[in-house]
């Protein structure tokens, strides 16, 4: 049962092996990949940055909530930091459970909560050389977006 | 006056031009401290779009501060 931040590339095969459990009849995994576009703009690369100590604390809370809400046997979530290229693996989540329903539901819960709550930030590098911190745009002093 | 350590991440780190600093302030809470720093450094995000963390844990606004606290302002997150 773990959540961690990783500064180096992830190894999905090793992560999946860590879920092995004789009680499990289902394993659902989610991989978040770096894609080449966002909001209609061509993306060339991403930087992920995390507030590591609090990210791992909040991630551990999400894992604990997942175990309380769904009858799952094992949960692993790892999120990358650093500079990533198109196609790189940014986040890996794996859930094992006795039956498939709980594994699908728990996996979806984990990725949704991680995206909404864990202090990780993403900077996109566009083909035209511009960059942007996602979700941090401001239009002006009196805008709340 | 209290002495605080402030860490900056992501857009705030770039706008501040450094990742951390130790500073002295009369601000009584993190919300007031952010307004003070925003005026000084031109941070674009309004306080309403941030969360605060004090001593490594989320703290509800206005997040009262005492001498020696470590403060982090958390811009809108974007993991995944």
C-alpha cells in the first residue's frame, strides 16, 4: 500500500509485480502518459514539480481512503517529477482485489483524487516556445480564473 | 516581528526567482503574508486560488502563524 513521488523513470512491470496477492482475482492499472497536445496547442514536453513531503502525505491519505471505501487487497500509486517527453509515463496506479468491480472503482477514485488534491504541478512546453503552468492562468486582478 | 521560512513551488517559485527564503514579517497569518509578498514580488495568483501549508501540513485560511513556522503557498495543482 503506497504512494510515492519518483524523480526517475517508472518500471510498470516491477510495480505490477508488487501487487501480487493470492487473494486477488483482478488487477486494474492506470497509466498517465504525456500527450502531444492540450487545449488545442501542440505540446513538446512537460515538467512536473512536487512539494514532496506533503504530496506523499496527501497521497498516503488517498490510499488509506481507497482501502476504507473499496474491498481491495493492494494499492500502489507513483507519480513522476522532472522533465518528461511525449509518451513518457507520468503516473502509474495499480489496484488488486478479489473481484474486478472494486478494482476498477478504486483505480478511478485514486487517479481522480490524486489529480485534485496532491501538490504536484505541471508546466507545459509548447511548439512555439511558450510555456504555461497548468491551472494557474490569470486574466486579471479581478478574475478568479 | 516573527521570522518565517517560506518555500516556493512551480509558478510562485518562478515569479519569486528562488525556491525558499527566510524572512521577517508582522503578518499574523499566511493570508496576510501572501498579500505582503504578492505586493512585493508581483505574484499573479490571487490568494483565493491558493491553499496554504504550515509546517508540512495543509492549513485552513487564514492560517495563523507563529515565530519559526515554515510556510508554503500551494498554487492550483495539476498532477496526473
